[in-house]
């Protein structure tokens, strides 16, 4: 069963003196997170009064966070969103939904399960653990199909992978 709440970022700092927080998004785009109207921090819902994207981060004014001291108390906290608030494109999925998925080659051979996803500069890297650990760039040349509902990822391997 898919979890209701999805980790979407982390409060890394304050911004200004009026209580805005700076959030590093763990989403494909900062715009995606900035469009969400309710965030969840420490298990409680926090309404977003205003949010904007600034240099790849989200600057957000949150209800109940009126000054820099209140904002500072949120530093280091993880930010979650409700799955129901997230509008994904057709075929879209959240990374946490594919962790543990079986990974098979285009010939149908199981090579393990997706253990983690590394956010590298050039592309994300899938860490697949089976008889041995494999690092597979998450690009269309290698990731042929991802079926999050079935828990199955089909990949193309090359020599040495």
C-alpha cells in the first residue's frame, strides 16, 4: 500500500525577518513543491500562505510562522506532502513508490530489487541489490519501463553493468 505522506524536502534555513523558510525540494522541480498549499511538518498540517521559487529552492511563508525565531525552529525539519495534493502526469510516480521494486532485464531475468536512488549531477542512479550491487543511470537508454503499481522496473544492461 502506498503511504499517504511523501517526503518532499527539508527546511534548510530562514529567509528574511518575517518568518519565511527556505526549503530544498526533493521533487523533480521546485515549482511542483511551491504549488502545494498544505505541507506537513512534524506530523501536523501547515498552510502555505505564499511560496515562490528562488535559485532552485522554495521560499515559503507558513501560517503560524510569523518571525525569524519561529522559522528558525523549523530548520532541519523534513517537509511532507499529502499524496492526494500531488498531481502527477500520466505514468508518473514517486521514488518512494518504486523502492523495493523488482528489477528485471529486457530478457526477463531478475537482477535484484531497487534499494535506493542517488541524485547525482548528471542523472539519478538506481542502486539495485541482488546477487551483486549494480548502479544503473536512470536514463531512457537503461530504464526501459517502470511500473510502480506492479512493482517492476525493466532495464537494459551493458557490458560491466
